[in-house]
C-alpha cells in the first residue's frame, strides 16, 4: 500500500514504545490540568491526579530513552548492536528527536516538581505540560507545511486530549466520593468544549495532512487515520452516554449508576489505549499523502 514503510520487529517495537510514550505524556500533562480545572475536588481525588501525573512523567523519561535505542537500531539496520552504538545514538540525538527530548524531559521533570509544593508545584506542572505538548511539534508529521499552523494545532490537540485522559483515573475515584455527581457533571460541561476542540483541530490537521478525501482510502496513512477516527467516535459516544444518561442517574440515586459509570470509564481507558496504538502506527510506519 502506498505510503507504508516495511513492518519488522523494530518497527513494531517503535510503535509500542511510541504508544507508551504518548500515554505517559498525556497522563503527565493531564494531571496538573485536572487539578486546575477542579480545585474543589476532594483531597483524595486531587492527590491521585498528582500521583498519576508524576509516575507517568517518570515512565515517560524511561520510555524516551528506550526510543533512542529503537530509533538507532532502525536507522542503522544493525539491530540490537545499533541500539547501543554510540555513533548511531549520536545521530539520533542530532535528529529532531534529540531536540524534542530536551523539551520533553524538562517538561516531565517540572511535572515531577508537583511533589514539592502545592502552589509552586502546580505552576511547574502546568509549564511542564505545555513544554511536553510543544516537544511533539519538533518531530513527526507536524514538521510539514504550513509548519507553525500544524505545530499550533498539534499543541492544542495534545493539551485537550491530555485533559481528557488525565481525568479518567480521578473521575473513576470520584464516583465513590460524596460530591461525585457534581464533579462528574462539571467535567461533562468542560468536556463538551474539549471535545469540540479535539474534533475541530483533528479535522483541520487531517485535511492538511491528506489534502483530499480520496487519499483517505488510497494510502496507508489514510486507512490508519480512519481507524483512529472510528475509535475516537466510539470514545465520544461513551462520553455522551456518561453525560446524558449515567451521570444524571447517579445524581438521582439510581443504585446501579455507580457500577455502570465505573465500567464506562474503564471502557474509555481501553479505547484510549487503542487510539494511542493507532496514532503510534500512523506516525511510525506511514507517510502523509502530501509528502508522498
């Protein structure tokens, strides 16, 4: 298929590592965003958001190091020896991934600073979230033209997605809290704006990358993008179910509402995982039609 790179063991490893890196980055960025959006959430819920963000940031640093080795192995064609070869690792460091790594590691360290102080740490976390999002504009398909428009779209897209993903664990915990329905209702209102931003930015970005509707069905990039869009559509349907049916049921005291909400959030988490894999595939082994 047009625009599809060879798929071998190291390509699969790259997809897995990149998906893990995306997940860690979104959780790390989402933590401080959640805490800012919900300052009146219970101490337990906000503590969980911070904890998940810090752990994700540390995992992100480890995954980033692994990605350097995988990239060196792929470009050298040497396999495992290439993954640890100083010269090949130097080439990777001098590539756009090296510039992105500097911004991302700095951002993730600022996320870890959330452990230091509530106020100072939160501001550090917010700056860290922005740096992590910006780091992704140094690599991948956003390097095309128009460069700054693509970079801005990607940054907004990542921050919106991070808020959503970073809220899943705290929301799951909040269901058993006394003010759970109020918090979930407020999340639904904010999520409506986030969803609009995700959809709008995603559509514009996809159009700039494909250039035509026909390219969606004739290139590997297009098919991977369609798979991602299908998964995102399913996620949006779950979110709508939560907002319009399950949360009101919880507020009214329906006995099974909490169980259904727990299950729905877990399904959302699985959908997010599949979306991350689709995105990693999209950026690892496919080429946008505009670059073919």
